[in-house]
């Protein structure tokens, strides 16, 4: 796992992405939907949903958007039947891409996703065509912006809590765990006073793909096109971004 720096890629895109409300709202929509799907739509009894809604409101996500995603998850949205689908394919330069969507019209969504790939130098593949290149892992970012987190102490803490690896990055530590150990590790770190900058169960590339500057630009255009699609919930890829 060492060397697979998701944090590195996150940091390089963070300022540009955070300037886009659509990207911010997409992430909140995913978190709200997932929390409601797993624990129900009542924020009074679903702590994960309550936290997700509070974060969304802090970023000025409209209440209608929040309510809509909760209703999508609980099946309470009148006249709509939403499906969770996954598309796999290759972007420019052979970058592996996985797109998770939530849609009430899979024909429309399939057409839109296919068009985004084709327009930006990629192509869709069959299910399983790239997913074997990723591992499903619990991923936790422990903030160290002040430089006061002791690496040895943190390493002992996370390994005892059930994590399998820790990687040092500038201003942060990346912690990896099997999905079933994810929440216990998060809870342990929180209770121990560490600052969790981000945490999720996600797909981690086994290897990153370096491409030409031209293909990297095309790949960013593909990602932007996918992010602008309201049906897209999450995007995973193995692009190694240049310095």
C-alpha cells in the first residue's frame, strides 16, 4: 500500500475542485445518500446522516437537494425509481476509470457517460474491465498541519485499532484498513484526540498511471464532464498527477 498516495492527488486538485459548488454538492449528496441508505432517513436516530447533513448545510447546499438525496435513499421520492449503477472504462493514456451513478433513467445516464468518455478521448468497457486494478479499503486522513503528531505513536495506535498500513504525507498521514475495520479505526482515532481530515470506504488503485501532459489535460476534462453530471455519485481513477 505504501506509495499509493491518494492524499497527494487530493491535495493537487483540492483548491480547483473546492471552487466548484457542483463538485462539493456531489460529495455531500453521496455522503447523505449513503448514510440514509444504511441507517434510515431520520437524522434524530441516524448520527451519520445528521453529520452528513450538517456538513452539507455548512457548505450552503440547498435544503431541497438534501431532502431529495435522503428520499432517493429511502425510496420516498414519488414517481422515481433510482438505481445504483457502475460504469468502467479507460480514459486518455489508458487511465482506469470507475464511475458510480444513481439514476432514475439508466438509458439517459448510460448515453451521457458514454458521450463524456468518447468526447474526451476515452472509452467505456465491460463490467470488470478495470475494477480488478483497485482494492476496496477504508481510507482515513489524519491531519498533521501543525506538525505535532508523533508518527511512531500514531502508527502504534492505528495498528492496534485494526488498520493495516500508514503512509506519511506532507501535513497528514494516510491510514488504510480493511472495510470491516474502518469504523473501529475512525472511532479509536477520534476518541484519542486526533483530527480526522477525511474518511471513507473507497477504491484505492493498486498502481498509478503516468501519462503525457496532453493526455493528462484530456483526463481532467473527462473528470470535469463526469462531475457535472447530476447522476454521478463518485469517480475513481488511477491517474498519477504530475508535479
